[in-house]
C-alpha cells in the first residue's frame, strides 16, 4: 500500500484554516483543506505518494479544485501532481519560499485569466486568399497550372511548402490583429501552440477582475466583426494557469 502524502493544489494568502469539501483528486472523497505558515497557506488533500496519470479526468479535478478556491482567494497554481510526504514538508515549503510566494500573490492579486481561441470557418476560402496575398505562391501555382498533369513532384513539393509557410504567416498576422484589440485591457498575454490548419490563435490574457465586462464586450465585438470568417472559443474567468505555475522540488 502506497504511503499517504499531501497533494498540493495552490498557494493562497490566508492562514484562517479552510475546508473546501470532499473534492480532492483520486476519487476517494478526500477533504481539500489548508496548511498555513504565517499569513499564507497551501491548499492540500490527502493522497497516496504515487504519480497520477496525466489524463483529462485527473487534470480536470486538479483545475476544478483551484477554481473552487479562486472563488474566495487569489491563487498561485501549483504544478499537477505535486505531492509532499507530510504536512511538515508543506510548511517547510511555505517557510522556505515565503518571500517568493508573497511577491507572486501581490502580482496576481485580483487577477484572472481569460482564454481565447480563434478558428477559421472556411479553409477553402482561406487557401483561396493565399495566392492573392503571396507573390511566390501565386507564381508557383501558375507554373504548376501551366504544366497541368505533367507537373513534376519537385514543383508540387515546393508549392506545398510555400503554401504552408504562407499559411503560418497568415495565422500570425491575423492572431496579432486579434490580440491587438485587447492591448489596453490585458495586463499580460501568453500565446500557446495552435493545432490544425484552421486554428490561428490560442491565447491566455491576464486581466484585472474589474475589467471582466470590458473583456466580454471586446470578444462580442470580435464575434460581430469576424462573423462569417472566424469561430471564437472563449473561456474564463479562470485561475492564472498560464502565468503562474509553481514547481516544487522536495
């Protein structure tokens, strides 16, 4: 049987002692509570000293606990599957990195994360725009069309590479145009990897809680502006997962 430890979800600025209910990771109904030092605390639950599989279920539980805590506190998310051997080890962590955590809590005070993804609706339309916008693609395409069925493989490969490079530049250009709209509202922006041909933006925005409505209105403006061209996927407010990720080496 695996030894019991303390799974750490996040750090908060409080030492009042809280019980967040039986919402701990691992489907055992473990109570999520706090362990404190001075005026900061770690949010923890009992857990076997074993590695959790990185899957949707475990990641979702980890994030949902932090989201629950965020309802009442500024949170510093701790990396998934951070498990201390004991409560004393957690207190030692808080004591050792007290100044660092206090500084981050000050930086993140009253801040939330908003996530925004953007995907083109009609890729045929997008690929049709590329030759009009890119001289090299236009030249290669005309050359390939002139040769018709006799187009050699090297020309096809060269054209394919040129289209791919042009698509990546187009993604970057359109992503910059969208992000620019939030320049005055967001404190910070993190751009994550995009997947597939149609996604051109996958960003997280750090904003002050007082500007949530303003951010909502900007997203609404985007939806209207790009109505026939882009689908936007918008989530938030969420903990600042993209801006703080406490890594612990015991």
